[in-house]
């Protein structure tokens, strides 16, 4: 026991360096990504007719402005197709106002998915894709707001026949409370660096739900949305399945906005835990490997086991320098987020919260999705209420 106790601090000091190596890799990956893409022109004048597909349920904050931004596109020929659950959905008056305010736009509404599926959003997408008028599809969430050049920038890479889908980064707008600011910092300092490291090491084999541009042909190659309508993480799956058909997934540095809507820390925890539990099931080793991206926790442990000013300065100082540098490169330089420098001190707060949720994800058996609880069994969503008592 004495030998183990004496050997523990050196082992911890070594392991505590591993997150720093990850941060350096993330800084390099972010620099390469944004250096390559910032200032890039739109590219070829590739403007095929496009069907914008929007599965919606209920009324998001600023819904009218979000939808209206899609009606103000500098693009020659496109339609916007909504799919809502029922004829009494509160979003319908907003869509009717869109039709009145933008009579020059083709706006259609479909009611119901016509399918019995656990993931209602994906079931709606299956119907939207099948009834879209055009081959080229742009899929976006209801809380997304875009600039007039959005369609040109997102569709343009599909001119390359090797590109099977395009996705892009997104930033929150209209943060009004501590939780919404914390979530934004988490995206910029944690989620995006992870994506950019994955891109650097293994290429892009994922898509991000707020925006995916692809074609009906590419979806049909893996069977379409109907094949994943009972599975979680549909955006990740679409990117992965298209990549498995031999196509490239283009991750654009072009950014769109999503309207912040976190009323409490509970909302944030539920969403983050859902993502972590899904990743635990879909990529168990990757989920476990997140342990070695937790620089704050390892640094604190190193200081506790080897209490000295030298160790504290070496580990906590290195942690802060690398984390703030990484967040600055991604958020301030790459995503051009004004005012982010005033929120950089939230990075350690996020890291502490994120580590706590990562630990909690190992004990979580269900995920919360649209007000219901689900198990993940063999990659499928299974309602907890229908699971046997022995599960």
C-alpha cells in the first residue's frame, strides 16, 4: 500500500499532461481549419433549385424572424416545406403570416409524418424528403436564423460530385442569462474543438443538425430517413451513412445562428446528458476517451496529490493558457464572436460542469427526448414506459 501511495503522484502527474497534448492538437486543428476557410470565396455559381425542409413542433422563440430569414435568400429558385404534427400546432399562424408577407416565396405545409416512429422529427424528415419538389435538399432546425447568402454558401460545395453532404458551424444569439452564456462557451470551447480534432485525425464523418445540405440521391443510397426514424442522433448518423457510401462530408466554416432558449441549468443538463449517453452507446471508446480531455479535473487532482506552488503554477497555469487560447482561436478569430473575450472566465466553470455531467452519464440509463424518457437498445430508442420492469 505504501509503495502504491508513493507511486501514485508521478502517475497522476503524467496522466495530467495528456489533456494538454489534446489542447495543443485542438489548437492546431482549429488553426488549420479556419486558416484554410476564412476569406474563401463562394466558389462556382452553382445554384440548382433547392427544397428547404423544416420539421417543426410547437413555437420556438423568435420563430417568425427565424423562418423569415429563409424567405430573404439571395437565391434564384427554392421552396420552403414545413411538416407539422397537427392542424392546431401553434406554429401555423406564424407560417400563415410568412405566406402573407412573402407572397413571392413557395411555402408549403405538410401535416403529420404518416409514420409511426419513436423519433418524430426524423419521421417528418422522411416525408419531407419524399415530397420535396427538388433533388437538392437543405435541412434545418426551426430555431435557425440565416443570412441572405446562406443557400449559396451551403449548396455551393455540392457542385463537387465527390461531396455528398455539407454541414456548418452554428453560434447562439440572444443569450439572456447565465445558463445560455455557459452553453455558448461550452459549444465554442469544448464541442467545436472536439469536432475539429476529429476532422483533422479521421476526416468529417458526421453532420450537424442545424444545417445539412445533400440530395435525395445521397439519402436514397443508405435507405433514407425512414431507416433511422427509431434511432437517436439522426444528424450524426446521416453524415456517417453518407460517408460510408464513399462520399465526402464538407464542414463549412460558414456560420448560422440558433436562438438561445435555455430557461434553467436543468434544461442544459438534460440536453448535455442526452448527447453524452447517446455517444456512450454509439461510440463507447470515444466517450471513455473524454476523460483525457478534462484538463481542469486532472490539474486539480495533480495539485491535490502533490501540493506545492510549483505544481499548481505548472498545471493550473498551463491549463488556463491552453484553454483560453483554444477558445479564443475558435470563438474570437474563427467564429468572430464579438464580446466573447468578456466571457472567457466561464471556460473553467463549463469544464467543471462538463466533467460532472460526463461522470453522471455512466449512471444514466435513459435519455430525455421531447418530454419523454427512452432507453437506447441496440442503437434504437425504446420508450421507457414500454420497457419491461426488469430493464
